[in-house]
C-alpha cells in the first residue's frame, strides 16, 4: 500500500511551488483547495495556481512538462479540454511516479490579467473536441475519486462518480457488488475501451482492493 504520509505530500508541494516560481521570472505560485485551507486529509490531492506575466503565458505553458518532471518523474500529464482554447488559462492534471494516485496535481496556469476563476465576468471559449483527451483516463480518475469518497464516508458521492465514469466510456454502470469489485469493473471497462490505459487501470484496481474492504458495499 502506498504511504500516505502528509509530510511527504507537503514537502513535495513545497518543491513544486519552488520549481514553478523559478521556471518563469515574475511568476507566483500558491496552494489552493484543502491544502491551502489547512483541512486536507491523507487522501487530498494537490491544487496549485501558477500566475505568470501575460507576455510569458505561452512560453510558461510549454515549460510545464519540464518543470514538473524536474521535481519528480511524471507518470501522466493531461490538459483539461475545457480551457484548451482559452487565451489566458489552462488546467493541467499530473500524476507522478512513486506517489499515491490520490495525490494528483491540479495545476491552473493563469495569465496575470486573467479574471479570477470565480469572477462572473470571466470567460473562456467553448471547448472544442480534443483528440488527445482520453475518456478512459478520465473515467479512471473517477475511479480514484470514488475510492476517496468511500474512505471519507460518502457512498452517494462514490456511486455518482462511478456512474459518470462508466458513462464517459459508453459502458453500462454495473454497480452490483462491493466497492472494490465495482471500481475494478470500471477499470476493466476503461482498459477495454482504450488499451493504452491498461497500466493505469491496473493501478486503480489495486488501489481499490488495498484501501477498501471487500465486504463493503
């Protein structure tokens, strides 16, 4: 079972912030979400906002893989298609080799003049279809989130996450057994839909069986 030592996650987050600030002159990086509020649990992911000068926005985006990989080898890096056409904002999802799947990095990169995410005046173009966006990887992320929800005592949330995960890959939501079996079923369906995601699917299966009791449902 992966170590869920919050101290390890905290040190890693500090290293990420340092690397991002050093990766673009005049930029700033800070924690968001539960880590920033101080109410994170062992399963909380890492939310970071990186604000860069407007003139450096494009170059900063191109440096993201190198900056993150310089802190720890990347296992995966995806860009949210909702912001793919935005002139001043991107949202990256990153996972890292040797760290728990729970500790995904959600990195928002924003130009300094961009509206705050919760600003009603903020705007970004409608998302265009993205051929590089993996629906299976997205479904597997729902599987990881479902494990978290069960561990946090939120079965209705977990059930909804699994149903949406199955829907993403066009598979029937067969939620009939204990949690590990249902999550493994989603992982198997994702691997069938996109064989390139087999390794991640196996990791999600392992995560469910390691952290959830077989008899829970």
